[in-house]
C-alpha cells in the first residue's frame, strides 16, 4: 500500500474509532470521512463495507478479548478466572459505546477474538474448568455466554448517564445465578452453536 493510502486508512480508522466510541455504530460513514479529512469515495476504497471498517476499528478490542481469556485460563481458581473474564469484557463495553453496540448486535466475546475458532475453544476450556471444579452450574454452555454479555449491553446503555458502573451490580447478580449451588433445572435447552452463529451473521 502506498504511503498516502496507508495514511488515509489510519486516519479513517482513528476517526471511526472516536465517533463510534462517542455515539455508537450508527454514525453516518460520510461523517467518518469528513472527520478523517478524506472523501467518501476514499473511505469506500479502503473499507467497502461498514463491517470491514468495524473489524479494523475494533482490532485492538479483539486483542484485549484474547488476552482476557488467556489470563482467565492462567488464574489458579477457575471461578475467579471466569468472573474476571466477564468483568474485563464488560469494562471494554462500558468504556466504548461502539464496542457496546457491537456486543448488543449479537456478537459474543469469542466472536470478537482475532481467531474466533481459537477464542471459542479457549472459552469452552474456561467454562469446562469452572464446571470441573464444581463452581459453575453444569448446564451452562458457551452459547449462554452470549446472553450474559447481551443483557449487560442494555444496562450499560440505559444507565451510562446516571450511574455508569451499575453494570457491576447486574453482572454480580448474573454471576450468583451461574454458581453451581444456585442451580435449578432450566425450562428449555440452550441454543446450538450453529443457531447462535446464524443469529450473529450480518449484525455489524
């Protein structure tokens, strides 16, 4: 890529990152181009779709998700590692409206990994480890994790202007419900991985 083209790409990513964080993912792409000081044609030359722009903008978040799950797996106590992982993801959502929007549109944490398949496998390990230790309810699945993060997105959105850390209370309530000693039979099974993947398609 030519130096001027690379510079335009970097300016577009930075402009989109700032606008998405301030106002969410529905910012007009024309405004992103204006903030970057380039034409809308230049934006589409670099990023033919909003989804491709999202991938570039949130690449650093993908790396943070990968680090979070690796650190959770390295934590000696499986339940502590599991809860810390959820907290890290929610912190990322609370700090960035665009990232919160992305999560709200159907993307669970493992889908935001730079390598979704590896991220999914690590999440399976994280869940299985907590279940083996008897801390996490046995009927919890990786697909259920999506609903934990989706529910937190709405709390963050609704309370950001009043009490921006209220999501911590919501997450704590959810985590207590995930403990093995709190488990009661669930009325319906979880989604299959293929069903969740279908819900995720085209969400950005």
